[in-house]
């Protein structure tokens, strides 16, 4: 999955918004989106933290590829 798609998927999983986007729900929608973005960033930061710890032990290029991937995911989340 491309980093941009993964970023959107993570934010969507964090959202708890009404199914209808009415004027009444507009503020709620915006607040929940911002909350979902912050939660997705926390999740990605946790993943990156674990991956960094693994690289200290293994020095695996496989793990480095995942670090690069999740850094891109984080960048995409920040653009949302």
C-alpha cells in the first residue's frame, strides 16, 4: 500500500464522525478529523519508535525500509 493510502486509512480508522455532513455536524466533523489525525500520528510514532529499537539490535535493511515507509506515512498524515 502506498504511504498516502496508508495515511488516509489510519486517519479513517481513528475517526468517529456522523455519517451525514450537515451544518449541525460540521464543527463536530472538523474536530473529529483533527483528533483522528493526532491519533494516527501517535500510532505511527509508536511504530517508528519500535522499529528504531529493532534496528539497534538487528541493523536490518528490511527494517530500514519499514522506517522509511512509515516516515512517508507520517508525512502524508501531516498533509491531511
